[in-house]
């Protein structure tokens, strides 16, 4: 099996990831022959790439289940601390570039971002002790008849994830949008709009298709909007979940760790896009694109970027 199939990254980019968090995960002494930073990253990526149990991922490196568990969560915490530097809303120049790309391809003016919701399945019922204040376990039971997280994904035409907002599975998409950083960010300007589906409320900064179009002009409007929205949301979500099957198969950790896994997978998706890493089988025809400003020097320094992720 190829290296990319095991870890979803090529050899060089595995080392790029290690560079980002090496100082946070490297053991300061050699007591007990600890895993190297590269081994820790490989074990964690194997877990995310296959959605397997941690003892299976640990077996790849010859570690026991307990060591695999500690290592996975150690690396996830280190990556999650960097999430705001890699999953961030765009600057004005990036929004203008995205808007021009959508205008040229679909003929829809002013659209720079898209939003859509997706379910991330939980393998087990959330524990009472893990629930946020005011929530009960049934809040995480979604219309797919399973426990899940409702994740709002904000994407752009270059297939980067700009925000992930994580809520209980039964939460309506409109409520997630009202509380999102993307909504507040879009309301700070008047030049660009965000595209969504019929689940979202129409506003000055969010456009959605006609629910019941009549006439050629409304049909053409829907066709252009839905094409642009699909590129910025559904395609992004499909690539994201294809690269990290744990998001499809179900996350078997506690609730807080499940949310952390979602954020880390978003970070890794953006990193893979920025580094031009090999895409999953179904999307290998997509062109690699220019890295956003926040990813330009990932292997050397960590620029601040515009952080909106809580």
C-alpha cells in the first residue's frame, strides 16, 4: 500500500506537518523509548485516514492501544491549537479573486464564499458529563436517525475550508448560520455575498435559490447560483470526507475529542490543498491552486492570519 493511502499525505508533506507541531509533541528525554514526532504524526494520520480503532492504528507502529490513544490525542491537541492559523476567513484580496473566478465560470457576480451543513456521525451516544450546558443527549439525534454533529462548512472556489461551526445534530442550519463567524464577517462589508441553499435565511449578505422558480430568468439564476454553491460547499465537503473517512464512518471518541477531530481534519484539508498534495481518487482531476496568504510559509514560520474560529 502506498504511503499516501496510509496517511493521506506524501512523504515530504508528512515532514511539513511534523515541522508545525514538533516543539509541542517532542518528548524532552528518551525515557521509555518514546515515539518520535514523525511516528506520532503518522499514527494520528492513520487513525484519521481510515477511521479504524486506535489499537489498529497503533499496531502499524507496534504500540499498544493505550499508547496509541495517548499519542492520537496528544497530536490532535497540538494541531487543534494551530487551527485558527489555517482555517480562517479570507482577506479582501482573496475574496475579490474568488468572486472573479465564480463570475467567469458561472456568470454569478459578487459571490466569494459558500456555506452548507453536513452531518458527522458519532459512533456512540454522547455521555452526560460531556454535554455542553443546556444540552441533552437527544439534541445530538439528527434526522438521519443517528447521533451526529451538525457541522457548517464555509468554503471558497479554491476548495479551501474557511470555517467549521460545530453544533448538536438536531440544530437547524439557519440557527448555526446566525451564530457563525462567517455571518458576522460578511456583515462587516457590502461588496461580496455568501451563497447557501434553501435552509438558510435570505439576507443582504446571503443569497439562496428561488424555492419555486417561474420563468427563464429565475431558472437561470438558480442554475448559476447552485453551480457556484456546489463548487464552494458540496465539492469541498466531498473532498474533505473522502480524504478523512473517519468523518463518514463515525467518530468513537468523547464529544469534546470528536469536535477536535473535525477541526483538525479541516486544518489538514487546507494544508493538503495549499501544499498541492495528491487529492483523493474521485477528485484527482481538480487543479491545484494558489495557496491562501495564511498558508504561504507553512514549512518555515506560522503567520497569524485572520482568525475567526472559536
